[in-house]
C-alpha cells in the first residue's frame, strides 16, 4: 500500500504541476504585458504637453479637438485663442496645422495631424510657447468648413506656416510683408490675390516702411563677402530677385528652403524659389512694397 500511495502521490503531483505551471507563467506574462502597456501610456501622456489654439473664430471647436485627443491618451495643458507675437488675436488662421518644438515629438505630431486630418507643419519652436511640446492650430478649414476666401487662399499657399494677414486700411494695391507672421500678401484692387510664406531678418532685422520695387532679375548673381556667386545651388538669392527702394534689400528666392517661415535672413525677404518665380510674374517695377511688424 505504501508503494501504491507513493505512486499515486507522484501522479497527482505531476498533474498539478502540469496544470498550474502554464497558468502561473501565462498569468505572470499577462501581468507584465499589461504593466508595460500602462507604463507606455503614462510615459506618453506625462512627457508630451499639447496646446490647442482656436484661430477660426468659431466657438467650441478647440474643446471638441481637446476631447478627441484626450481619448487617445494625450495630455492637453492649454486651450486658448491663437495670438501673434504681440499678443493680438484679431486675425484668422486659415489652415489648421500641427507643429512641434522638439524633434523627439515629430512622430506624435504626425500622428495627431493624421488623426485630425489637418496639415503637418514640422519643427517650429519659434512660434510655440516654451512650455508646449506640440501645438494644434484650428483654422477656418477645419473639417472642410471653408468660406470662399479661405478656399481661394488655400489653393495658393505653400506648405509652410502662414497666417492670413489682412491688408491695413487704405492699402489697395501692392505687396504686403508681415514680419511677425512671416507672410507675403499680394493685394490687387483691394483684394487679396496671393499669399506666400517667407523668411525675414535675424541678425540684421528686416526694416519696416513703405518702398517700391526698383528692379527685377532672373537668375541673379549673388555678390557676397567679396565674391560673385553665379546662379546655381550655392547662390543665396535663388532664381529671382526683386530689388526695393532701400539699398541692399530685396525679395528673392533661396538655396535654404528650410529657413522659410522663420527669422533667418540677413535682412532681405526670402521665398521658396517656386513662389518667387510666381510672384515675379505678378508684380512690376514701381509696385508698392509695405513692410510691417
């Protein structure tokens, strides 16, 4: 009997081990997986501070976006109306956009842009409050709700960040350059005809004032630091140059397209080559160029 009991005990012990070990192992693995997933979500919501700014003038849209991205586990730390560098909010953001202030948040910014079906702008720390990692701008095109003016302007815009800058009262014809918004607006007969992004001066600030176009050049030679640099990839003037009635300044293309939308030039106004080529055909010598903050 003793021998039989010993055999029976061994069989039962083996059975218990066969049943319990996988259960314990799988349970532990499940617990580890769940813990890792929770940690990942916590890390994401804890590390990324997002601001949502309403630039469309329609109440409630910013809160609607806030609720949507919070359901995805993101932390929203700011909801407000969009303001320019001076704190003014009396203008409109025409195109909804997503920006980020640190390269490690690029992937999240792209995902948010895709989630919301809005434009991904890229690295723009100069436009964002310092306490934010990602900024969402809700413009007049959000959810396809565009008025005729917005739709027309969106057709003409490049992919860089541009804010709609209304022409000042009395400015009915010419080129309006807004330094704060890094935008160039072509006005004809009191109507906005085109708008483009641009780069303005950093070390030598772009001068404000009212000027005229004095010269138009195709494939200009760039005279820089005692050298004459011919047209080509090393030419900082790009493919077109519009000289203005202030010696040493003008509107031109660039061989540094990544600088567009920023304070980056030596004082001149830079544009994408394709944009300056279009603007070149639309303006003439004698046209007014108004540069404002």
